[in-house]
C-alpha cells in the first residue's frame, strides 16, 4: 500500500476527529452528571478559658 499525501491527511483528520469527539463526550458527561444533595452540619463547642495572672511587684 502506497502512502500518499492524501492518505496521510485523511488518516490525520480521522484521528483528530476521533480525539475531539472523545474529549467532547467526556466533558459533556462530566458537566451534566448529577449527585445527591449533601447537607453540611456544623457543631460548635464551647471553649472555656481561665486566666490566672500573678504579678510580683518589686517597686518600693
């Protein structure tokens, strides 16, 4: 089989079209997929802080 310029161009276009089709279908399926709704719940905790300060005063 003789490879001519026309055959190379035709095969290149076919491969490029197939790649573009696969990428397009992958993007379409990713963008149209749906998931279940998720409810986020946040729990707050009380933080109790005790500060005891002791000062040693050397002033006269």
